[in-house]
C-alpha cells in the first residue's frame, strides 16, 4: 500500500481497497476512496447505533446481542428493549446511560444497540 488509510468508523489501520471501495476487515465498514466521503463521515457529530442511525436522548433502543454484566452473573439478553436512554460523554466507550427492567441502572456502548 502506498498510503496509510484508516477506517473512519473504527480507526483501524488495516483497511484495504476492493475495486472502488475501501474495506475495513475489523468492523466491516465500506467507504468510497474519495477524500470528500471520508471528511463527510468524520465531520458528522452524534452518537450512532450499530446500524449507523443517530441516537438522541429519550430514544428507545434494542440490544442486539447478549451482554454479560461485569461483576455479576446476570446477562442482558439480545432483543431487550431499553426505553428513555440518556447520551453521555464517556472515555471508556459506554456512551448510553439507561435503566433496564429487572437489572437496574447501567451504561451501554452504542455499538451493541439498534434504534427501535
């Protein structure tokens, strides 16, 4: 590779070109090779779910996979609907604060939910 291209979604350095698109093998994100598309993707602000939809405070989301709760034997099952989320800035990636019925208050990563 002549230029080091990083994935605009996960910042992986292992992106490769496939025909007219760049592909990230780590997250599966595909984008066009033009600089405009990369700049447009990185300039958009906001928290996005696993499908790329923008999330806002008060939205309802659905957990897309089973999530183990750290320090507990409990599990948040995939398909669990979480209502009235709150977005937060977090350095550890847990950018959604919510309350799940039967479990209580917890923080989730936006990459493990989809908008309901």
